[in-house]
C-alpha cells in the first residue's frame, strides 16, 4: 500500500524573504495534525513557501526541465529530469544575496518513519538527509547523492520509482495555483492511478513497457520515413537510367570543353603574371631613361654657358646670360619672346668662332681665346648623349604602352573566359544532377529491402511489448478497479459539499495512444480503468459528461479537481494519515461557496491525523473562518486558531503595500481568524 508523506515541519534559515519574528529567526514551522493556514497578502511569499516544500522533496529534478508539464505524454520518463537553470534559481533570484547561505529543511513522516532533508536554497543542492534521525551517507558526485536520496524517498512512499513520487506530489498532494489536474489530463490520470494502485514492481514494469512500446513505434515511424524517401529515390533513378547514355555523352563533351577552357585560363593567368613583371621592369627603365635625359640636357646647358665663358672671358655677365638663355631655353631675356631662329643663328656663329655680339671673324677679334673648335667638339659630344637619352625615353615609353595594351587585352580575355567557365560549370552541374546517382537502382533496392526488414523487426518488437503490457494490465486491472468504489463514493460525498450542482464520477476505460506508425494492430486490447466527471446541467436533464476543463466554469473545475485529489488520497491511504497542500481558490469562489469549501477541507484536516496546509491572501475572510469551523466564541478558541497560523505579515519581509496599510491588513487577518467583524 502506498504511503502518502505527512509533512510535520519546515525550517528556512538565512533567507532574506523570510527574516522571521523576531528578525533573524527565519521560519521554523511545526505542522501539527489538522489545519495550518499560511496567511499573507500578495507578494509576501505564500507560493514561495509551498514551492520550498515541493523542492525540498524533489530537489533539482522533476518530470521535465521546466517542472511539471501542463499535459503529460503517453509515457513517463525513465528517470527524473534535471531542472533547467530558471527553476533551480527560483529562490535565489528573489533575494539580494542570491540565497548564498540560505537553507531549507523539511521533515516528513512515511508510515511511521521520519525523513528529514536539508537543501541549499541557492541551487536546490542536497546538504544532508536522514531517516529516523540517522544521517545517510552522501557519497559520489552530486547526481549520485541525489539518486541515493530519491531511492530512499521512493522506498518510504512505497512507490516504484522517483518519477512516480513526482507524479503523486504534483497531481495528488500539492494543489498549487497553476494546478495541473490529473482528472482532466487522461495521460496524467492513467500514470497516477498506475503509481498509486499497483504494487511498486508492477507499476515500474508497466511504465517500462509503455516506454518500450513508444520507442519501438518511434523507430518504426522513423524507418518508414526513410523507406518513403528511398522509394522516391528508386523511382527517380529507374526513370533517369533510361536516358542516361545520351546525357552522359553530352556531359563528357561539355566537360572536355570545360577542361580546355580551364587550361587556357591557366595559360592566360601565367601570361598575366609575366606581363606584370615585364611592365614593372620597363616602367623602371623608362623612369631611369627620363632621369638620364634630364641629366644630359643639363650637361648641354652647362656646357653652353661654360663655352661662352671660355671663348669670351671678357664678355659682360649680363650679355652672357642673355645669349645662354637663348641657347638653352630659346627665350629672350630682354623681351621674353621665343627665340628659336636666333638660337640656331647663334649656334652657327659660335661654331665658326664668329663674335656673337659684333659678327667679327676670329682673326679680327681681341680678348678672345681661340678654342672655339674644341668647345664645339665637346658640345657636339654632349648633344649626342642628350639625343641618345631622348631616343631611349621615347623607346621605353613606346614599349611600356605596348605592354600595357597587351596586358589589358589579356585581362579582358581572361575575364571573358572566366565567365564562360562559370557558365559551363553551372551547365555541367545541371547535366550531372540529371544523371543517375552514384548508387544504382539495384543498390537502392537492396537498401529498401534492408529498411523494410528493420521496420518489420521494430513492429514485431512493438507488438510483443504491447502483448506483454496488455497481459500485465489484464492481470493487475482488478487492483486498480478495486479502488473504484472508494474513489466514486468519496468523490460523490465531497462534491455534494463542495458544489451546489450534483456531480459524480463515471468509471471508463481509456485506450492509450501509444502508437502512431502504420500497422499498429496492438492498440485495441490496451485499456486502462479511469474516471471522467459528470454534472447536472441547468437546461438538460440528468448527468452530462464533462470531457474537458472548458466544459465547466473555473470554480467548478478547481473544486472537481480538489474532490478528485482528496478521493485519491482516501483510496490510496484509507486509514493512514496524509498531507494535502493547496493554494486556495478564493478569487473564483463566492461567499457561500467559500463556506462549503472551508467546511469540507476542515473535515479532511481532522481525519486520521491528516495535515492540511492552506494559503490565503485575505481576499475572502469567509474561507479562513470556515476552515476554522465558523465564528470563534472564546479567547481560548482564538488562541488555538492563532497557533495554527503561519503569519507572513509578521515573519516575511514587508512589501510596499504592507508598509502602507499594515494596520488594515492585520485587522482583516484577525477578522478572518476569529470570524468576528467590527470589533
């Protein structure tokens, strides 16, 4: 028989959200048999406290990386799933010091045995845990220590695995605000009934077989996808093989042309490299020839001037400059006119030794050194060097221009050829794509046959697991069905008190959708006992089946789910104490409904030493009063009620709303606890 854990104590230390009363004391709450109310306005940490209870038990693991999924899959995971960073940082992100030194310790009883677990609030890691006050040895790495703890808790609750522990915590014991409801989720309900009402080994084996069926089905579906693709490939290859010869011949011709183009492109690229080198060399020689030309021209000019000085040493400097300017620049210093003709005349006169000023022949000249022939010879030599330099400049310029033209023509040809190669490559790629693939039709057909054999193997494996699962469920169905009377009667009794409208459960047979692959012939015999809600409708006679939570109002959905959970607790542990933890649905209930819900929950709280832990945000004082049994008529009763209260107005860090209106909120809480107003 499953044991529902009884939460007996919660201690939270060094957590900024709960400084305690007095400050620094934190929270050290003992949950006595019966009712405990966690009271506080929005933002003081009611949900945080319930999450602390949950995460003390689960640690950094759950049914998925985000926690309990809104909808369960057809099978449960084979092991707990490590939580993602966000849920593991749930507590640390709420306080300034990131809960660096904060710890939380939960104490629970399971079938007379005491489990105590302490965790860091910063990351949910396990600090220690003990059974019957004997510390358990923590060995190995963090996952190993968690696995040891998980095995201990599953054993104490007499469940087949820690995954089943998580199912029971989320769908039976802890009724939080987001409320994943097993009644409305057929997969979740089936898994919860399996975990609660089958023996541990049988419950584990059913879950294993469900996963095996799903895995085999998934493999078969994956192979089917490959079969479909391979069949399509085979069809195309067979089609392409018909005209493959002509296409191959055309491709061969095109590839020869491409090869020739590529060879020519290589030749042009090499030629361009040579032309680049030649152009650089000729450009350098051209620049050198221009320098030589300028040097030769300078020599001519200097020699002309020095010749005048040598021939006519007594010539006035100004006259010499005028004549030299005409000889060198063909310019007149007197009028700045062009003097080309005059230069030729002067050169002729000087060459014959005639005075450039008066025209006297050499034999009549005085103060003249008669070396004009020698000077003319030197001048002729320098002029010849200048002429050669000028010719070299023109030659190198012409060669440079020629190389540049050849280079540009080669570049243009290379670019054009490059575009041709690109187009021919694309065309060849298209032709090649039209050819049959590297695999022949025979090879593809062999692959297809292999895939079909593999699929048959997986389908046979799937059918074998389905048959084994069907046999096991058939043999153990009576164990689940034997609880039906308790569940049905308890639900009817609870809903008669919780709801104004008559409601009941109908026992049905679910057909889990384990398989999706073609040929899933084994699904039909698989049936699992389950329940669906029925209610009387305002405009229809008799009970009407409610298949979905949208078929009822929000308050009806919550109260039906509440009744179903409490019915499961009664059926799973009919005489043993249990814990039920919930965030109250105050916002969706009217005043009369509050009284009904409060009375029904109070009755559960004081049966079999149960613990009922309920939160309230003071939005409806009537529920709190109803939970305590109505209006208090004595101070002794007042004291008893206050002793059952975890007052977050006192122990939690105050938010802005509490700082502004503490007196009013404390008055609301007192009226809710005592049931007396206006005092």
